[in-house]
């Protein structure tokens, strides 16, 4: 079982049904400290990255890259898992890209709120779910701000963020699974269920029927300084 760099935390429960006493520090950093992490797939060690990295791109999706390249310098491999309220007693999160984030300036700077130090919070593009997913392999995801993504990637209930809210669930094997609140019977997966280089991210049915998902759609959060660990060997 995966044991590298665990940090003792007392009775930590993060978004899921698994109570954990000893916990991987990358998950703690992502969900509690809101530090950027890599999201590394459990099956082949590939990492998530936006298909387009520029701040002006809002209608493109996410793919699975299997090797780090110069994109590392552009933070395309890093994500923030940002707290966003609660669904019942479950905390909700946005999955926000560190690539192409913009710090607001001027009169509209308060639109995204301000941190404790008074500095405007950066605008980050979030993974957004298609309203009709996962009916078709075309019902993919987009990475964009709520008011910039396509019409079918906006919330039905009046709040544009509806399609951007996720239940982040801890799996028994130390990874995390993402469940969109608009499609609670689905989890973040890949088009045609293929976990290969440049696989297109979409929603896929969670045939397990619970919030723990399956191994093939589990991600391991990794701090940036740990990116070279071969995670496809975690079960050997």
C-alpha cells in the first residue's frame, strides 16, 4: 500500500465516508490548506491538465497527460481544490486550474471576493460539467469561469456554479474521487473509458453505486515537488 510521506492527523474526515487517522499530506494540503496539487491517475500515472492553458480559453476541456513537458513551467499540471460550501453535511469543492489564473484589478476587483490580507482573490477557471452528462461521450467538461463557459455547461437552477460543484471523496486506498452534485450517479472519468495518453475527461457512470468510485477513476493528489513518483506502481 502507498505509504510515502504520511502525516498524522486526528480523526480527519474529508468529504467522504472514510474516517482516517493517518493521512497523506498532499490530500491535506489540497483540501485543508488549499495548496495546488497534481491530480495523478491511479491506473497509469498520468496527470490531469487543461486542453488549453491560456486564461482566455473557456470552451475547452481537460485531458490526461502521461509525461511532464514544458507545460510544467506554465502550471498546467497543477489544480486547486477550493472549498465551496456544503451539500447536506458533505463539503463541496471547485476543481480550479492554476494555469491561466487572473488576479482582478480595478473597480471590479471585489467580484471574486478578497482574502484575509485584502488582496483580490484570483479568478481561476474551474472544471465545469455538461448539464446532460453522462448521456453521451460528447457531454464532456469545460474549464472556464461560470459566466464564460457554454450555455449547456451552466447551472439549471439559476446559479451558474451548480455545474462546477464537486463532492471530493476519500477512497479506502488513499486516493480521491470526484462526484458532481448535478450527476450524483457519475464520477470524473474518461471518454470511452480509455485511460491512455490525451484521454478526454468526461463524466462516466459510477457502476459501484456509492461515493467511493472505482480504482480506475481514482486520483492521487501530489504536491509539486513529488511529481516524479511513479504512481502506477502504488499497488505493487
